[in-house]
C-alpha cells in the first residue's frame, strides 16, 4: 500500500494536486483512498489497469466502507488535465463484504482519445484509480498475445531453450531416453500419493524420447492432455491473426507439436500420456516432483536415490496399451493439434503437411467412443485434471482435420460428417461448460462452421451452422446472465477453480461468435470481462504477470520464485496467468510452511485479505497454489482471447 505519511503531507492540496502527488506513489495497491475531509466513508476505485479500446464500454467501480451519495468523478490524463467529468451511479450494485458494504459503478465510455489516464472520485468518498491507457486493438491485445507466448517460452523443457529474462537453461535431457512404467496405485482417488513401494517398469515398454515440450504449470511435470490444449490454442491464435501474429507465436506452436509428435507412436499405435509423478509414495521411499523445490536444470545431476523418479530418471506412462483404443478426449485434442499444423503447412510444405495429416487421422481412428473409460484419461492421477466431456474433443479433432483436408485439396467430407455428428451428440448429451481446458466445443463449433461454409454448406450433415452458432450464443449467455447480477459484472465463478481461464474463455468465445455471425452484441460483455481480469475486481488485481499495475509477484512457480524478482520488477515470468480467486474453503488448513528452498513471498501479511467476499478469496503467496499457480491452459486461454479479439472483435 502507499505511504500514509505522504498523504498527510499533501492533505491541504486540492483533488487534482492530490492525484498528481499520488501518480508515482502507488506500489502494490491498484487504487488509493484519499484522505477524508471529515468523518465519512472511504473507498477504492477499481479499473481495468491494462486499458481500454476507444470504442469499448468503460466501467469502473467504487468500493466504499459505508453508503455514499453525490459521488462525482473526473478522468485525468497523465498531465493532470481533466479529460471528462461525470457522476457515479447513485444506486449501489450491492455489498461485497462487511468492510465494503457498497459498490458503485461509473461509466466513462465517452473517453475515446488514446492516452494514459486515471479516474478520480470525489464527494462523500475521495479516491483515485490505477493508471490505464486508451489504445487500439493491435497494441492492447497484441501485447497480451506476445507476453502470453513469452510464458510458454519460459515453460520450455529440453535442449531447445529461449533463455528469456530468467536465463532458462537446458533441462531434463535425460528425458530423451526415459523408461516407460506401469501406472502406479494411488492411496485414494483424490490423492497423488502413491501406494506402491516402488515404480515398476512396464514389460516391453522400453525407452521413449520424451525430451522437450512444456512444463504444465509451476512444477516440471509434462502432460499430453494440457500440452495438446495449449498447442491448439497457439495454432488457432496464429491462424486468426494471420500476418499480424508475432513470429514467436507460430514458433511456439511448432515447439509443442514437436513434443506431441514424439508422444504419438504411429507404428505401435501408442500415445504416451505424461512424464513424471507429482508426489512420492506413502512409505517415503521415493519422492515426486512436488516434493522438491529447485531449478529444472539441476535434475539430470540429482543422484539421490529417493529423487530418482522425481528428477534424473523421470517415468513415462502410456494413455493405453499399444494398439488399444484410447480415451476419446485425448484423441480429439491431440489430433486437432496435428491437423492445425497441417493447415499451416499445406501451402508451404505440402509433404510435411501430409505427414501431419496422417498423424492426425491415424490417431483419430484410435478413439474409444463406444466404451470410453470412466473416468476419462487425462493424467495420473486423474484428479489433477478431471475431465467429464469428450464429444467436444472429437468434434474439434474432426473439424480441424476437415479444414486441413480442404487446405490440401483432399476429400474433407468424411470428417465434416464426423464433426457434425459429434457436435449434435455434444449438444444432446453434454453441454457441460464454456471454452476452457475441459470443454473445447466453442472452438470446435466455430471451426466446423468455417469448414461447412468452405464446403458450400452441403446438406445431410446432421447439424446446421445455425445450430452451431446458437450453441455458441447459449454458452456466452450463461456468462452474461451471471455478469448481469454480479457486483463487478463478472461472468465467472470466483468460488471455484479456473475462474481466470473461464473468463478468458468467454472473451475468446465472443471473438469466435463475432467472426461466425458478424453479430457484435456481446462486445460490451467481453470488455467487462477483460476489465475484471485486469483490475476491475474487488482485489484491484491483474491476474496476468506484467500486465497492469497490481499483478502477481509471488506465484507458486519454481523458476519465477528462484530466478525472478519478488516485487514486480524485472526479471519476471511475463504473461503468466494464475488461477485467480477461489473458495476460502480451499485455505481451511492455512497456507502451510515454506517448502525447503522456497524464497518467502510476500514479505509480510496478506494485503488482499480485507477484500475477501462473496465466498471468494485471492492470495498472492508462493504457497497458494489454489489461487497463485500459473499453467499452460490458463495462459493459453489468455492468448486465444486476445488473438480473437484483435482479429475479430
């Protein structure tokens, strides 16, 4: 928070003088309460601290300690000049918590001139917001895409590194000859602790080249399930942006595809599922990745017997036995990644595109759609990523294969029919979520619409483009309904995991819907969701590192904690998106102690505790994986949201 003594030193100045004096004085706080002239409420102003497009709806919020009347506001440019004036809405949108029983909304959509600004509130409450900018989509969203890709670069494993600000080094080179093991038994369905006394090599499993790829999250595990999703959103984002895509975007998509290609053995029809184990065994005779806190480059040289499966000799596990049918959720998304690569290569490297097409179709044929496993196979243990839908992934795989076939000039109709069938089945039986790691139907629908239109809208497919756009609209309207009633116009459920990923998903879906229909009815909704993600929320927090004012500084991320700064200065894992607010019940046992090797962060008490409310809490603490761990899927959702808004919004 800013220094109280400084406020008292300027207490005799007018509002404009106060704002000017505070411009350099905000550190962790994304807005400031100014000193009251008498007894009365105080409060905070919350804005999108990244910025707004000129044509956006622009909402800010005033959180107050008591009811307030006659609130006005001015928007001030970087020189302290008044850009516009207005009145805060008279009626409170509702209570946030006992400390902040009223939240008032204000709109400044009339502000369209590019520049750097703050909102200053006056009247019963005097407060000033974080700084934000007004700029065009290419600059605002382009920055988010570039920075999101930088996080994927920081997650690279293997020899092919982008050193970046954290000086990443080659890591886990021993994965190039990793042993394949039997799936262990876990102590129960919700635990990653292994019951076996040791891990057992799989008879005939041999060795696999599992080097490269990306770390899944703040740890060093690698999963086919999440890598495929990440690769799909990178390729889809590059396709949407076309020539406006940064070169790093397509390069990173190809990095992910290369690892997936090693995970799918077309000759033996074997899909490998993951590299590494999270925790060790209940007897304590061996450890897992989560038991160690270190930089990844040290693992190959860790000769401790207890660390053998966590570091130097990480196990690989199969998704199914060689030649057996495979969980359809995995099949669909990995096939989609290969097919997207083929779309890019069809006109520049047709021979390579043909290989990628064969990888996609050979895997797609192995889907166990008649008797899918229950639970679906995602990771070991399944509780890391418990997925419940699979028809969406099968639709996605078929839609991308159809588009690749069209790009190659080949017959796409069999896959058009397959995608349409799975879309109809999804709508009839699942409709479980909105676009995120666990439900890819929105992208599948959007790309199937494109494939159908390219084919001349043939009859007899079993689904129409109208039905597909209708389901896209249905999914968006779920968020709109929640946002309408929410104090901060938030669409997501901040009492559960992955609220940030879901919220970015809605923004991406609006871009998909805009592109498919030309109907921009949801653009204001998308702008409000971006605002919530970047500071127009109760905590005044941006949930993407390096973006806005008050972004995460204490993530549960080993490389960031050990090689980065802990005070929002460089070096940073820029672009990382964290989980975001979660239910306080997730912290019922406290945060626990620091793991051996962790750098303590934050240095003192939780600065966000006073803003817990509506059944949600946000903690920026290296121990708080529940809210503060970044991951591929969360950041990938941010990339595709920004790309689709830049391209189609």
